[in-house]
C-alpha cells in the first residue's frame, strides 16, 4: 500500500508538470519531448552495457553521442514541424540512421555492424516515436496528443488496480511475472468505456478552453483507442524484456515508485506509431466518405 501511494504521488506530480507544459505552449511541449528523448537514450545505453559487450569507458562515449543525436534530432523535428508536416521523418531520420554507419566506419570497434545495430535501436525505439508524437501534436492539436497520452496513463493505472485486486493468471510470466490477464482485460474494458466518450469530452474542452482538436466519432475513437492500448500493452512487455535481458529491475530512478524514463515511456513508445497508423486509417475513411457523398450528391 505504501508503494501504491508513493507511485500515485510521484505520478500525479509528473502528470501535472507534463500536462501543464504541453498545453501551455509549443515551447513547453518541445522541452518535455527533449527531456524524455535524451533521458530515455541515456538509460538505454546505461542498462545495456553488459549485453552490448562493451566496457564502461566505451559506454560513456556511446551514451554521450547517443544523447547528443537524440537532442538534435528531436530539436530539429520540433523546429521543422512549425512549418513542414512530417519533414522530420523524410529529412532528419535518414540522416540520423546513416550517421551511425559513418561513425562505425571510422570506429576502432572490430564489430562495426554490431555497434551500428545497437546504435540504431534507440533511434527506432525512442527517437522515432517522439517524432511521430510531434506529428500528432502539430497536426491534430495539443489537446489531441495529450488525450492519447492520458488514455495510455489511464489504461496503465486501471491495469495496475485490476491486476492488484483480481490478478491470478499470468499474462507472459517469462517476461513480466507481475502482469496478469485479469489486469489486462479489466484495464482494457474500463479504458475503452472511457475512450468511447472522448469525442464529447474533447469537444467540450476544446470549446471551453479554445484548444484546437481534431474530431472523431465514438466508434472511431474506440478503434483508435483499442489499437493504441493493444500496442501499449506490448510496449510494456518489450521494455520488460529489455530489462530482463539487461538484468535490471528498473531502467532508472528518476520517479519514486515508477523507475526511470523508459519505465514511464515503455507503453507510449510502442503505442504511438500504431496510434498514428490507426489515425491515418480513420482519416482516409473520412476522406473516402466525403468523396462518396460528393459523387452521390
């Protein structure tokens, strides 16, 4: 119970800071994304020292390079989104990926492609999802991006509560012994009920406080929510798999009761790319509907 209240308290404080920063301004959003990306990359290189087969000295060097790359990539992504939608994915991401090939070319490491592989993992796992979240933020609005993040946080909390109260059957015990089928099902049901009313909730908030927010129907939000939450679950398990391979309990200790950056970002990092896919499908369906209505009119 003490751990629950510690987890709850630090979670509420962090959530209040993040929500305020994201809704306050584009600069506030940019700062949050920079901290998340750089912090996540720092932890990734730190906890994978052993499984990458490198010493602490080389880890420090690779970690510094990775953090600088994360900072610059997310910064330029944020700057480009002020004017060009998705330009970061077309311009910055390929440069970042091939930078590590060029770096390995002049490296003294005898296993260059192993080094390239390990350097590219945090780009795909951490930096790319942050770029995609920026697409949602600038294209659909701050309230929409925050609504997706809040849904994942809500789902995580409901899974934790349902699992603590009713958990009996392990979900994937070899990867994450603490996660249960009952927690997953209970969290999913409660979250889908919640997201079903997202269209009215977001419409009310956007009108009352003047936020721009893309509108979707009840059932479109159900689809987006279901896809997002399925992959949020898998994201949680993927990070558990990473920690199990690395032999650590938490990725860091930045938040009491929650662990590190990756412990808090785990579900979000994998969920966001598939949320973008679900949003794209809904947008295309809306466009097709408009075209059919025009042709039949």
